[in-house]
């Protein structure tokens, strides 16, 4: 004994708590004790704590064997200590070597780690296992790899008798310095560089230690040192963080994803209650950080949608959320969102005690960009024009763009075709791209929006942007040209899905054409996309693009304007704007007649017939439809003939000629089946179901409407699905299942709202009467509940439930 008085338990506890960077509140939470209890222990008001309490405190502090002994000795000096205080003892330190209490050297958490509990447990289990002893946390800059690694190290520290050694490699610029930096962390400052590996192996030998290597991405050539140390140190574990994996044989990669984003609106578009959203990690982090700068900030029903949209815009990246939440010191949450809509906070300053490379998103992403090869940097910049995801052909199209925009002029592209796929794979390895597999098995890539905006900034200053955007627009036009003929055949669903995947890229190409006054390309794109917009319920968007292009098309020849004019009418008709539709159809018909375009004439005349039918002018509708049908028969156009037969069948139903309607529908259905046109088949089946209901054949009405519903659902055609559901609601009402009828009609109403396609005037009054009759059969509360239940269902759930009840 050295004669000194033993240090009190309270002082030892306080010292280790401060070294661990914890507040009393955090220690209490982790140890399962009260804050008051921690305070009493540190002030000496509670003496002789129970052994279970000491063990809980040691676990919460992540103490090594030496620390546990010291804490227990201070609590119970009368005990003779021969073992550390823990549930299961790890192998002791090598005799004669001092255990390393290095936990305190790790970064101190700036706040609670949100949304990572499951990740911490998973990674901890990996480190405790014996299969692979190297675990690498990978992910993009700003995702929180370091914080997660530190939290894991604290969680498992008690398993390592010789401590945790935290090595921050971010300041280390040369691979040759990695071993020296590890040695310095372990206290081996005088080791020579030429003997570094041998010295580290000798030092680690039988020690049970966790080596945390933070920020390894720029030092990958040096990373085999980790494998070398693991090979000779059986009780060593290595936890690494990197923006890409270390590419070592025994490595176990754990991808750190951005925080979970909220589904902050119900299907009907109403904001979800704040209490539901507070369980979402991204929202929780935003609120916690916002309250640090403004304690008055609370999540309310008024601001919940704004906060949720901010987190969505920031991709759930913790660093981005923290930077933006800090702006609430000076701005309202609505003002923050407005700024985000203008630009992302790439250059916002973060806390001054963060490393420079983490103080702005721009610096964080730039750290990764600077490590890329020239070809990878060029591809990274160029794919920023591909919004919402892209495939390999799209990446090739922008990669091969030359500044002059003329592929044959001898200019060399920044990224050769042969290097595109390898560069994509490298960007993905470095977490600058994420990969997914489409429904058709095709590989697709995407950038987080925060990363994409940084890449776009780089593109804007590169001198390449004009050529790259021109190449992108040409690629999109080529894709749309290939897709358009497939939207009425057996591959209709697959091509509709492909177009849906590319919606953001379609918008980008249209915007480029509009901004550059390339009206011809814009009109061609919009024309080819019109049927997609119609089927998938994007009529409002498609009409805006078409009308924008047409308004700029003064002086453009009729042969380029006629079809876009017709399609503007088609989308106006889908929206229920019959007056505008008739105007566009009349204008297009005039141009088709001037061009002697017989298919165009037949198409426009047929749609004028559809307008007449919806306006209740049945004789005029029959006349126009018969004229259109005759033209299609002359042209031997099977799709046109089927369309007009179906239209004439509907008019025959309105006129009460059910036999004639049946004949029209049967012939149309046969033709559509021959064409394998799922959309046409679904539409006619729904009409057959409506006719069967009128004739009192409820079984046939239900069967045909259900089949039509399923086909419409597969195509994503919400207007058609709504029509089938309206038929099924009538069948349910006739079968005295009033609640089911209300539920089905509520679902149909929601689908029409989503698609922006209201009931035509001719059908509105009829359905209104049916709904009124059902309402009288039910208590008002029951009716409203059933209607809202239907409105809340997704299309897929509606179909599943409807089929289950058949």
C-alpha cells in the first residue's frame, strides 16, 4: 500500500462518467437507475451500493477489467478482488501487461443516437461471434457511421478485457502511416516504421481488444494490416467505418442506411397524427435537434407535414437533418422548407467542434468525390441529370456525351463505354450510388438527393452540362419512341411500369426541351407519353406539358402539331373538361383533314362522339361513332375497330337496346383478346358487367366486373378500376349488403380523386341515386365509417379484399 486514502465510490463513478462523456441522465437511462440515485451515489449520500447496481453501472459505462475492479473496490473495499465485475468473464489480460482503458478516447456523443437500436444489437452480435472478426460499417457521408460505431463499441466494451482502441484515420493522408497511427493509439509511440507490423502483432498477441478504425475509405491500400493483425491475434476484433468496404477476405460488411422516412399522409392525403410520426427515426431526430436550439418547438398537426417533407427531402441523412434543424434558431419550419425547395443545405455550417470535412454536406460529399478517379468523377457528375433512378443504358448515354454534342466529330467522351459499368460499380462500392433491381430484373441505380445536388453543382461548373442534358433528352426520346407502340399489346403492363420508373427522367427531358425552346422534341415526347399519362392517372400533368408545348408551337407545321393537339383533348376529356376537350378535338380534326390523315380523322371523330355521348346527345354520338368505325374498317385497324365497337355498345346501353349492346361488346372483346390488349379487355369487361346489372344478371355482373377490376389494377389504371368498383357496389347494394356497397363506392371515389378523372355527367346522376338509396338503409355513422374505410384502402388492398369475398 502507498499510504494514500482510497478514493470514494462517488468520485470514481463521477470520473468514469465524465471520461465516458455521459450526463447523469444518460448514465441513469443506460443503467436502469434513477437520475436522483446517480446523484446520491456521486455525492456520497448513498454508501455501499449493491453488487448488482455496481455491475449495471460498469456495463453502462463500458468499463474494461481494470475499471470494473476499481469501481467495485471503491464500492466494497472490504472485498478481496480477483475477478472483474461482469456477468461472464472474458479471458484475462496477458500476465505482465497492463489492460488498456481506452474507451474514453472515443468521440463523445453529441446527443442520443436515434433509430439505431436494432443496428447496434446486430453489429454487437457480429463482433461477439467467432465466424468473422472484422466488421465494416459502410454508407454515404453524413449517414452517421462514426456515431453508430462508437455506440456499438460502448455496448460491447465490457466483453473486451483489454479495452477498446479508437483510431481516427481521417487526418492520416498516407497509407504508410496507418500502422504508425494504430501504434500511437496503443501507446507504442517509439516504434520504428520498418518494424510496425511485428511490434503490433507482439503487443496484441493474446490481448482481448476491440480495434475501432474510423474513416478508412481514403486509405484502402493499407487496410490489409487489419487482416494481418487478426491472423495472429485470436482475441482481437476490428470494427471499421468506411464509405466503401475494405475488400478483405474475412470482412463482414454492414451497410448503414439513412434513417427511416415517414409515410406522413394517409391514402386520402390527410396528415397522420403527430404521435404516430414521432416514432419515425428521421422525425424524432429533427424534433430533438430543433428543441436544442428552440425549446418551444413541438410537433403539431399544423407543422407535421412540413417537418415530414423536410426529412424526406433530406433523404433521412442524419447530418443533413441536424444541419437543417439548427436553422430553426432563426427561421420558422415553413421558411426552412421553402429554402430547401430552392436548394439543399450543402454549404450550411454545422457545429464548430466537428471536423472540417463534416461541417457542411458539401465538404462531406466532397471528401468522397476527391478520392475518385477522373473517369469516376466524370460519371458521377453526369449521372446527376438522371433523376429518380436510372439503368446502365441511360448512364452510357450521358457518359458518352461530348462537349460539342456531335458524337462523330472526333471528340473523345470523358468516360469510355467500356468503363461505364466498372465506374458505376465503383461509385456503388463507395456509397455514392445505391442499387436496386426493377420488377423486370434490370439493375437500376440512384443517388440520394443530397448527393445528386452536389454532383449537379460539379456538372454545372464542368462545361459539360449542355452536352450531357442534350444526350439525356435524346436517350429519353428514343426510349419513349420504343415504349409508345407497346402500350396497346401483350407487353402493355411491363412498358407502363418502365415508364412509371422513369417519370422523373421524362420530366427532366420535357423541361430541357421547353427551356431550350426545342418545341419539336417536346411535342414528340409529349405525344408519345399521352397514353401513359391517361392510363396511369397523370392526366393533369400530361395536359400541362402538352398545352405548354402547343402554346409555344406557333409556326410549327400541322403534321407535328395535329397529334399533340388531339392528345391534349384526350387528357382534358379524362379530366371531365368536356368543353376544352371538344375544342382540342375539333382543332386536331381540322389539321388531320388538311393532312388527309385518315387514322387521325377516325380517331378525332370517335372522340367527338365520346364527348357527345357524355353530353347526352346520343343520336349525334351514334352518327360520329359510326363514321369513325367505317373509317377504321377501311384502314383495317383492329384496335380502332374494337374501340368504336365498345363505344357503340355503351350508347346502345343508354338507349335501352341491350341485345345490340351485347353484340357490340362481344365483338369488341374478341378483338381485344386477339390483340392481347389488357386495357381494352378490362374496359369491355367492365361495360359487360354494367350491362349485366341492368339486365338483372347479378352473377354475370359481379364476375365480369371483378375480372375487369383485376386487369385494371394490374395496369395501374385507376379510372377503370373505379368504374369496376362502382359496378360491384351496385351488385352489393342489390344483394342487400349496404355496408359493402358503401365501402366499394368510397374506394372508387378515392381512386377517381387520385387519378383526377371524375365521373362523366351521364353516370353521375345514376350513381348519386344509388348512393342515396344505400344511405337510407344504414345509420349515418355506419355509412360514413364504411365509406371512409373504402377510401383508405390502396388499390391492391381493394382488389385483394374484393376477390376474397367472391
